C-alpha cells in the first residue's frame, strides 16, 4: 500500500504538480493517488512531496493507513483540545 488521499481533501490542487511520479489524479469528489504509480518519492525526495505541501491534517494516509499529517501537526493544537473544540462547535449548532 502507498500513500492515499481521502475524503477530507479539499481539492486545493497543491500536491498534484509536485508529485515526481505523476501519481496524483484529479478526480471526483477529491484527488486520488495511483497506487501503481506512487513511489513514496523514494529516489527523488527525502519527504513525500504531497504530504509536505498538503494543508489539511488527515487528508493523506501513509502506507500503514495512518494520517501522514495527524491532528495538531500543522495547527499546533493538541488532539484532545481539538476534539473538545469540535464537540463544542457541534453542540452549538
Ligand atoms: S508520496 Fe510522492 S510519489 Fe507518492 S503520491 Fe505523494 S508525491 Fe507522488
Ligand atoms: S494538497 Fe491535500 S487538500 Fe490539496 S489536493 Fe492534495 S490532498 Fe487534497
């Protein structure tokens, strides 16, 4: 298994031009990664370029199915605080 883009992708298009393997596909309802083409950037870059540029925590999963940019990794908000904030927002609507 390689990297995957999941439904929380907001189709910002930032990752697609950076992929050295042309593995990122514009699709509906969100961008996808071709498992056949993704090389995990090995041989081209130290870091997976899609993960490095993606602004959305949790939108890309690694080869183990875990968020490559987990909650808090980009915003700095601790996961427990984030969960509490979301619960508060949902309770108010
Ligand atoms: S990990 Fe690298 S090769 Fe794989 S989709 Fe992302 S940018 Fe492309
Ligand atoms: S950078 Fe992230 S949010 Fe933007 S298109 Fe790629 S996966 Fe989706």
